[in-house]
C-alpha cells in the first residue's frame, strides 16, 4: 500500500506533436479482456503490465495521470489492480467503460477458477491430485511468508510500526481478535499518532510496486495528459453521484433479496453475501491481508470448507490470472459444494468423495449450488470496488494532487504485516501437522517449505514457476509410489 510518488512535472507536450486519436470503446474493451487473460504475477505484475501498455505503448495516460489513479486505488479496500483498470476505463469512456474494464479484468479468472474448483471438488481425492496438492501446500505457505517479508521491509521503517505489526500478529494468533477489530484499532492508533508524532506515521519512502519508468514516447502526447482537461463525464456532479449511489444500493439489495428468497435470510447464499460484503469493506492491504478474516469466517465460524481446502484454493488462485482475491470464488464454490454434499444420500456422498465412476452423476446434484455460491461470493466481494471507483473518481480528478497515506492508513499497513504473518503460521500448522496438533509431523513438507522460501527470497523465482515446480514434485512423488520406490 506504499504510494507511488509522481516524478517531477514533465515539460508541456509539444504543440507540434501529432494529436492522439480517440480510443474506440470496442478497442479498449479488447485490451481489458487481453489483460484479464494474461494478468499473472499478482498486483505488482498486473500494474506493470497496465503501465507498459496504457502509458508507454498506447499513450492513453501520462505517467503522472497513471500514478495519480494508482495512488487512489492503493488507499481503497479491494484489489488495487482491478480498481486501477476500472478507474482508467471510467476516465476514458465513463461509467460503461469502467464497468467493462473492471469486469473483463476478472472474468477470465472467474471462469477458470469455477472450472478448476469443479475439477478439484470432483476428482480432488484421486491419488495423483492428492499428491500434487500435498506439494503445493508448503509452496503456498512460503508464498505467504514472502508476502509478509516484502511488505514488512517496505513499510516497517521505525520501531513503532514494527510494534504495531507484532501486536496485530499477537492479537490474531493469541487473543483470536476479529480482523475488523485489528484494523480499526490500528486506524485509531495511526490517527492519534499522526497528530502527535507525524514523522513516525508518515508513509515509507521506499519504493513500492508501482512502476516508475519514464520511457514513454515523447513524440505522441498522451490522450489524457497532465494538462488535459477532465472529461465532462468525469467531473463531479451531485445528481450523477446520487444516481451511482442509488444504483449501487440496488445492486446490493436486489441480489441479497434474491438469494434470501431462495434459501432464507440465514441460508447459505444470503449468509455468504453478507459475510463477503464485509470482507470487501475490510480488504485493505491486498488478498493476503484479508485471507485471515476469510479463514476465520469461512473455515472456523461457518465451516464452509476445511483449512486444507483453503490452502488448496490459494494454490489454484496463484495459478490463474487476475487478482488473488479471486480465491474467494473457490471458497464460495467449496462452501456450496460441501453444503450440497451434506444433503446427498450416504451412497452418493461416498461415491463422490471417493472419486469413483459414479461421481459425475452425484456431482450433477451438488454443482448448481456450488456454482451459485461461487458467483454470489464474487458479486458481493467486487461490488464495493466498482462503487468506490465510480462514485469517488470525480473527486479524485478534481483534486489532481498527490494522494498520501494518512496516519491511520500507515498504521493499518503496519498491522497488515502482522496479519499476513498470522496467515503464514495458520497455513504452516496445517501443512506440517496435517492430522492436527495430535497427529504426526511431516518433515518432507517442512523441507519443501524451506526450499520454496529459498527459491522465492534468495533466487527470486516467480510465483508461477514455484507453483508449477511444486506440482511436478507432487506428481513425481505419486509416480514413485506407483512404481514401488516409495511406501
């Protein structure tokens, strides 16, 4: 969440340079779909991809304009890369542009995750897939450790912020405090500290994951440059704001009423809708920061899925394009799947759990609820992101100032480091002791976890390479078992 600082004001675009032609809506939509298909690498990679295309090659935005939009997206709850895409689409083509850009950015990931979730649910108990996920779990735990390490190095630049991270870790791990309580407490501390000792609660000067390249062609001025007037549709208008808020309320209330009518206010879909709406509001710091909150609710409180399935879902999320928070689609799918499975006959449930030839027939009964739950969770998780961009965008355009983290947001960022560390401990416990605290220790999983951490932190492997390597190790392990080389 460290904000990018815009570079020094560039010289005004040359009046002799050829004017940039308007970008057609269909052309922009094709680009957002292409981005959604190739947006691997987490928020850093996704922002870099957008910067390369939007600023340097296509010249839709100037460097300062891009960073201005990125700064806004980074202080909001929700996935910043998806919100940045929504903001740029909105700036170029109004509300339809923002809706299309943000939706196409996540659509490929949504469809792929639903497919992978179905494969996992139906055939996940087959020996080969069990072995693959056995190797993926330590790799995923190392990925979470890396996230905590990198964010900590970037943000914990004084003892006060380090203490906040430690307190957040202890509050979650030892006191079992709810995730929103951790964030709200950190925000209050940051607000007070920002007033009394502002130098301790100022954003880190270290570079975040925003691009700083200034290699954009000087021959073509950007369509939306530093001195370009704000488009009419992007100017603040009270009537438009009221309509956006009214539409957002309808987009929240009508689907909630629909799922409540299908299964009741306390039914699975309505409960998921309310829970993941809260997840969206408290998702500061990216997916790794909010996953402990998801785990608290989905695994421990509602028991929609097991901790082992949660880790498997994160592994699947790491292999798909789009924001990592899309892992909530898997959580919703498995919640619906497990709930439907509990209502199947004993023979059908046994067949499905064993992955036998009759499992497809049993799956046909469980799939509709699983898909409905996955779509419900996705809708209510991303709806606030669209609303925050479309409603707040005109205010940001009107300011055209560098948006800096206030004391509360700096403190929240520090607390998020401890939150992510808590997630790593949560995952490690289930990976190293797969049968619970009273079960046996898995030394091979520990070796894989250490090797994965070294590959990420020392050799700087990309996440996708690590995931694929772990999958190959898991498959090789099962092949060795079949060949009689392992017991």
